[in-house]
């Protein structure tokens, strides 16, 4: 996925900013820090999606803006308004609602149960780590531009993850006509979404941009039902709608 994204992003960056290849040392410090984190999250994210219901694990990533309430002020000196904080906390309530049926086991059971299952535990770790990597992304962009940062970060991630693919992946299947039919479009979509995300980072606060991005969980929950025929979809849809409501509040706060 990273490889096919880089194939598009590097020429695009050269076209948009041919003179803009980053030389600032803070860019490389932030980029290498983010790449180190996203090497781990890339594997954990795909592992969680592979072994657990999509409609259950995908909404957990909406927690990452909550952790950014701590990391973003420390790294980029960005402090959300009280309305932005309210929106972020509302997304947390949606995460609680994912396992609302477990309240009979205790008031904190919907949260603690996330750690007990391998899929949800992996995605929870991803959310925490993204709470650190996203502010590093913003720091790198401040010392270069979103075009080159997207191209460089995807290229390095493709290189770093390549040995893992050779060791653990189904390389022959991935490079077959069937595998490429899926990987190439996914890579192109990844390139487009990452570029949009990092352009947003250059314009608004990181927690706000990530909070808006998390509206995708709603489509992920619906996809889990329509394509993978997952159960308990009603409760998960309610949880996802709570998270989207939090995102609307974040949008309103960003406009003020």
C-alpha cells in the first residue's frame, strides 16, 4: 500500500514543488520519529482489521484526538478551545457505547473489555501511538510542506516495511495479478487521503483535523454490515453516530 502510494506521491511533489525537497533537520527528526511509530501502527492496524470485526475495531481509532489533547500542546503548542475539547470527549462516549451491553459486568467494563480482546487491544495501541505521531507529522510539515512530507514519509515506510513483507507476507500472492488488482487502488486511495490529511494539518489544529477524519468510522461500520455481514451492528452504528456528532462539534469549534 505504501509502495504504490509513493509511486504517485513522489512525482506529484516534484511537480508541485520541484525546488522544495526538505533539508531542515527538524523535518527529518519529526519524520523519522513519525515513521518509527507508523511502522508499528501499520502492522497493528492491519492485524486488528484481519482478526476482529471491522465495525468493532475501526471506531476505536476515534480515541486518537483525545490523546492529542496532551501531545499536541507539548509538540506544536496547539490548544483546542473548550468546544473542541467537548467534541473530542463526545467521540470518547461513542467508544464507550461500542460495548455498552457489557455494563452489567461493571461501569468500566465497556472500556476495560477493549484491552481483553486481541483485535481491540491492537487498535487501542494504534490510537495511543497515533496521538503522538500526528503532532510529529504537523511539526515536519511546518518545516517543509505537506506535499514533500507525504511523499517522503510514504517512501520511507515502504522501504522499512519491505523486509517484514518478505519475511511474514504472502509475497507471491501480493505480486500476482489478483493481489495487484486490490493493492494498486488501495495505494492510490492511501496517497490521496494522506495528502488531504497533511494539507489539513497545515491549515488547522491537528486534533481538529484528525477528529474530522474519523467520520470515516461511520462508513466502516456500514461496510462491516453490508459486506462482511457482521452482527451487533445497531449498537455499533449508534456509537459511530456519537463519534460523528463529536466531529460536528469539532468542525463548529474550528470555524470560530
